C-alpha cells in the first residue's frame, strides 16, 4: 500500500532542496531531479520500514 501523502511530501521537500543544489544544472532540472528522488524514497520507505520491523 502506498501513502500518497508521504510521496507528495517527500517529492516537495526534495524538490525544494534540489532547487538549492547548483551542481545539477538549471533550477527546473534540479527541482525535477529532487521530486523524482523524493518519490522513489517515499515509495521505498514502507518496504524498508517493514524489513527493519518498524
């Protein structure tokens, strides 16, 4: 089961943080990379938590 709120939250946070990372290129590209990383992290989080018994 996916928590859509967590996916959106991590996407927004990572997107905002990536906007401050100049090594990734232009602002739009940094935001896109951050959103993708956030979505992947949020998608994998429940499995990691389950594997760790959290």
